[in-house]
C-alpha cells in the first residue's frame, strides 16, 4: 500500500497547480480598455508585422502559452499597420514611463514592461510570469535529496 501511495505521489508530482500571487497587478488593463481576466497573468504585446524581433517574441510567447495554459492570456496589438493599436501602445508606454516611440516589440506583464526582445528577455519574462503565478522552484540540488528520501521509505 505504501508503494502505491508513493508511486501515485510521483506520478502527480509533475502536475503544476498555479495560483496568482497577491503581488500581481494588471496595471495596464484599464488603460487600454481590455476585457482581461482577473484570474490570469495577462501579457500585452505590441508588435510590428514583419519585425524579426517581434516574430521571435511571438514564438516565445507561444511556448509560454503552451507551458502555462489557461493561467496566462496573451493580448496582441499590431502597431505598424494599425493606427489605433499604435495609439494604444503610446498610451501604455506613457503610463509605464517608457520612451514614447514606435519601438517594438513592447511587452507588459503586470507592473513590468519590456522594450525590444532578445533571448535574455525570455528568461526575465518567464521569471516574472512565474513570480506572478506564485511558482516556487526547488533548487536542482534538492531533487536528488527528495527522491532519495522517497525511495528510502519504499
């Protein structure tokens, strides 16, 4: 019976259950009048169609959506060919105290904004998302200790 419980525990271990942190504030939702969910991390991306950095960020955000599922919502605003979205971006940049320009991509996650995109931003953005989802990662050095403890009880 003990083995069955431990095996069930190990099978369920990879499942992720996320809850929004009390630190999460969607500061831009009301600025751009978006009907964003209250129980998700909302990501606002302003991009230009044909911008290679924007394309890379879009690929990254697809991975984020796949990884965190319905706990994140991504709102995309194309700004090079849509004047209304460009105005929204400028309004958002002003609110976030960023330089008012047409520079894309421009991303807002909670109270944090990111201008431009590079691979180093991926790590920062995901870390921010994880903090807002209240995900605590165990250091890799603890994984063998925990598994050793579990298997020693079998």
